[in-house]
C-alpha cells in the first residue's frame, strides 16, 4: 500500500501547495502528472508488481482519504484560479491543467473504485465525487450498463474498431446518460428517490459552491475543470475497450466477458497513481475486487503498447491512434463480432 499512498499523495501535496502558495508548485504539479510519470513508468515498468494483495483496511482508507480531499482541492482550485493573489496568469494556466489531470486520472479512478465498494458510505462518497464534476450519472451507467454489456454494441462506452475518439465521446456521453437512466428506472420503478435526482442535486450544489466562491467566474472555472475531467474519463474508457468485442454464440447469446475484452497496461508508476485502473481485465472479471489485489496475465490479456496516459494522448490524434491500435485490436477481436467500421 505504501506505493499507492506515496505516489497519489505526492500529487495531492503539490496541488495543495500550488493552490495555497502559488510559485513554482503549479508547474511542479503538472510536471509530476506528465513528464515525471512518463519517465518513472519507463524505470518501473519491469518492476511493476503482479502479485495479488488486498492489504485491507489500508486500501479502503486510502480511497476514502482521496475521496474526501477531492473536495478541498476542487473548490480550492476554483478559488485559486479565480481569486488567488499568489498566482500569476501562467501559474493559473499550469494549475488548471494539473488539477484537471488529477480530477480525470486520480479522482476519477478513485471514485470508480468507491462506487464498486460494498459499504454505503464509500459508494455515496464516489457518487459525490462524480457529481461534483457534473458527471454523477456515470455512477449508474458504469455499474448498471458498462459492466453488463462491455465489449458489445449495447454498451455506449465500448468504442468500435475504427471509431474516432471525438465521435465516440459525444455518442458515449449521451448514450451512457440515457442507458443509465433507463437501467435505474427499470430497476426501481416508482419507488424511492431516483438516483438521477441525486446526481442533478449534487451537480447543482457543486455549481452553487463555485458561484459562492467566485461568482460567475467560479461557475465557468468549475465547468472547465469538469469538462476536462470528463474528457479524460471518456478517453480512459475509449482506450481500455477499443475495438474489442465479445463473440456471439451459435445460440445467439453473447459470450461472458473475459480477460480478452479489455486493454491493460503494466506500467508501475501510472498504475499506482490511477489505483490500478489500467489493470482493467481483472476488474471486469471481479468488479468487487479491491484495486490492490488486481492482477495481470500478460499472455491472456491484451496489453497496450504504452501506458494508459500516453495512449490517451495518442487517441486524440485518430490517424496515429489507428496506426498503433487497429492491427492489435484485430488480433484480439472475436472474428464474428467485427464491426463494419473496421480497418480501411
């Protein structure tokens, strides 16, 4: 657990110092999330541990602490970007991108972990984190839709072979919102408070807090941070399921989800920063399994050629992305489930 704790909280500390003191810390925070992580992955890739270890209760404690610190970082960031006298314009630009990367890569990964945990408090904390960045519906769509239909056309968040990220992002955001709403409505009927009401209330509260901090400017800053964070979440889903499809059996049924239906990345440093989110196949096989125990099987699981953050950058340039990924996807995709958008 020490590896996860040190790597994630080092980023928290740099962001907190950037918000409070300004100076060089915004640049250091951004460098930590980008350049430093890239080179540390190169150094630690071979040494990335593959042995399981649940390490309770430390794993849950780290998730809870990261979930709680998310809120002072988010709203402290709104204040700093709008009103801090310690930040010059360049410092604010650097802080915006550093904080957005943290929200999209660390807070997102942690909220994803929290909504899968059994204790009600942890699940509610995950929902609150997602709602604060105006993405509460993901808590329903991910559990009720994605984990059931991953690597099929019924899942809006599973990218088709040849589908550019920008087209996918619009389809996935709208599709997951609708699919999650439909799934929750069917599950609950007319009983109790609908989760989407809670998500809307949480988003409204987040915008109200931003307004209280810095008036209209605070709202626009929160919107900018939320959009950037959501794009990273969509990039993560895009990369981790691109072009992989579950086969349809002779009886017309979809095969069970398996290790071959998610892309994985073994790099040690970025995996620790993202709470083992890049170990995606094992997560889909055992959604309730806590992140310290997620495992890799390099012979049975599709492996990305670079770390997840690097692949997310490549996905922003569709021709480069397809050149790197399409042949790899074809190798793993079920032949009977190949999409007509395939390689051209």
